[in-house]
C-alpha cells in the first residue's frame, strides 16, 4: 500500500505542475528568508518542476539501492519502515511544492506556517520509526559503535526517537503559535536534535 502512496505523491506533484504551469508568473519565488519573504526568484520552469524532479529521483533511488546492496534474507518489517520514511519525505516535499506554487498563484498560503508544520510532522514520523529499526546496513544511525553492539543500537535509536519527537513537537507548536518567529525556532530545534543525537550516539559507544 505504501508503495502506491509514494509513487502517487510523485505523480500528483507532476500533474499539479502541468495543470498550473500556464498560470504561473514567468519568474517566481523559489526560496524564502526566515521571515517568509521571497529571497530568490527563478524562471517558472524551475519553480514548477524542481521539486517534482527531486521527488522522482528520490523515489527511483529508494527503489534501486536495495537491489544493488547485498542483504541477507528478506526483512518485511525493515522494508515497511523504509517505505514509511520514503513516503513521509515525499509527502513533505509535495506539501512544500503545493505551498510554493500556491504562493506564486496568489493563493492564501502561509509558507512561514506551512514549513514548520510540515517539517514538524516529518520529525514526528522519523521519531516514531527510529526506535523500531533493527540493526541494518541500509537505514538508521550507522556508526561503528551502533553496528557493533545491538544494545548500543537499541539505546541510541530509542533516545534519538524521543529527541526527534520533541523537536517535531516544538516545530509544530512554533508554526501554530507565532509564524513570524517560527523559522528560527525550527532551525534551532533541528540543530539541537542533530547535536543531541550525535552526542548520545558517541556517549553510548560503551
């Protein structure tokens, strides 16, 4: 089922771009600063198709990579979790794609709110998945210590999942409470979660 969802997200992003392309301005905002103001303008062909191309490449890489990496046996649980992560990433990119094109079409879209909410939801999903991962050469926090010890792997991913969940909750709260200051909060939360996860992974090496 998730496989169908992931390819559907890619296809719908392309279809949406094709449908609205003629109505887009010749140059449109593709990047925004921390306050939500346009910081970069590109030709509409880039604005309309950059994220769909990225999504297609991401989907193709996820389908191709497991086939070229030797994996002993078939782990359905691992494949389902990997697919869940892929679908979540594609859903986030699709949301940003609709937001960027919607803003170019003068829809009532608030990108300073959309990004924290979407990214927060993505962090929550990753936080949900991390504790469920088993030792693997494909996905997870792959360090010398986590791959050497199943106990270290489980502890690191359990704590990392809690950290990602907390960071995602902060991002969503920021997007709901104060859109004008949400982006700095998102950046701080993302950096703090990365540093905290890396620090714990190193500390748990023993």
